[in-house]
C-alpha cells in the first residue's frame, strides 16, 4: 500500500459518513479504475483482414423480394 495507513483510515472514516449510494458509486469508480491494471485491453474479435469475404456469396446479392420471402418463411417456422 503506497498511502500511509493514517491516510487510509482518515479517508475511510470520511467516506463512512457519506450516504450509501454515494459510497456505492465510489466503490464502482474505484473498481473501474483498476480494471485496466488487472485486465489490460486485448484486441477484441477477429481482425477484418481475416474475415473479409466470410459472408460473400457466389452470384449476385439477393433482391428485396427474396429477402422478404426468407423473413416470412422464418416467421412461419418460428411462430407456426
């Protein structure tokens, strides 16, 4: 602990006089401030270069009517 114990006790004593919601907010802010230290930001997902073309289809893209029929078919399967 880098802060002297007396500072810690003084701060804790002061915080205990705060309303409960304010203490909860402080606790959440303190935990958020530590998140980067314990869980450094890692790259999320897959890089775009690796997924390019994953949804590509052979031939032209479907027209609006085809998509509407797919949606209707899905709804009928789902809801009978």
